[in-house]
C-alpha cells in the first residue's frame, strides 16, 4: 500500500481548520446578537398607600425594557413598552386590592431590525397582593382639644391611590374595621408614654388638668403578618398657657355677662323709680280742685 501523499494531508488539515474556524465565527456572530441583552435582577415592589411602582436593575445600555403584569388568572397586559428606565408605575393596573399580581420584566435588543428573530430575556417579579403588601403611609392628626381633664384627638384617614368607580378611596374605605389607630401621649414635662387604641378615628383620654401634653398616632393592620404598622405621625403638643387662657376667657366672659345684666337691671330699676318719683311730684304740686 502506497504511503499517503503529504501534500494531501496538509490540504485536508487546512480545510478542516478553515471549517472549524468558520463554525466558531458563526457561533460568535450569533451570540453577539444577544450579548447586549441583560437579564433584569433585584426586582422590587415599592408601594405606599396603594401607589405601586415596580423597580429593577441594571440600567440599560444597548437594551430596552418592557413590563407585563397579570393577575393569577393569566390576563397579561403590557405596560411601559420598550423603556430606558428601570421602574414602572403599575398602580392603575391593580383593579382589585385583594388579587394576587404577577409581573415580568422583558429585556430586548434596542437596535433590533425588522425581520430579525425575537431575542429577549425576562425575569419574574415576586407575587404582590396590594391588601397585604402595600406599606401604610404616615397618618395625620386632623384636630385636637384639651379641655380640663379630657384630651380629644381626631385622626385623618390617608387618601390612597386606589380608585373605586373612579373615586380615590381612603384607608378606612378599603380596610374598614381592619384599620386601627394607636395614640401615644405623654406629659410635655415627662418621657413616660401612655397609649390607647381604637378602630374608629377619634380618641378621648384622661389627662391632668393644667398640664401640657404631647402625642402622635400610628396606623395598624392587626390582620397582617408583616407591614402591620405605619410610621408615627408628627408629634403635636398642647399648650398649658392656651388651656389656662381658654378657661380664663370663659370665666371673664361669664363675669362680664353678669355685670352687664346687673347694670341693665339697675338702670331699668333706677329709670322706673325716677319716673315714678316725677309722677308723684307732679301730683303733689298740682293745685287743688275747687280752690
């Protein structure tokens, strides 16, 4: 048998290397089409009083993002189509606060040409139930009155971003009796706090007469396992001087009222006496009949 021709072996080896390099080049070329597509991560729901935004990373370079959201029944809707931001407001897509919502962030090539195959990556957000997962915003104190030994405080329900029949709803309209408030109150000259709870919007607590008090309120959802409490409201203090001034105002007003009544009564009495005396004098000084 004749030995192989060295020239043919060299030619065959060169041809194999060319095919191999061509195959690698094709694979690299195909891979380069998706190299700029980055998988989203750190997907986080940010929600306060039902204002809900979905955030993620990283910042896009040569890719764009789209968001799809659905209830657990699979009725997917696309939101924030091909954006360069890393957040999307989905508040208006949440029609039922007790539904479970799922979302996915789609990352795709920004410079995709017509006719190019679909090239995208997507990542799923954790499930979100607005009724359980939205954070409670800071409550506000609507009014207060310290009268003697009683302090009355009224809390204003926060207005939420959830609409029902086109009308924004308050926390109370959504949570009803599941929403409670805690009142923290203390003497301005002390650090010892007391607390009271209510499932309404008003507190009436006993305090020491003539003492200034400071207080704040906090919303609370006892049925939740997490995210039960809101931040405390701003601290408000009553003023002892104002309380004393009000009491003095009413006392002085009552005294003035009594004095005015006495003056009027005395004036009327003196007028009647004067008129009666004048009439009597006229009778005494008139000439006798028949004289």
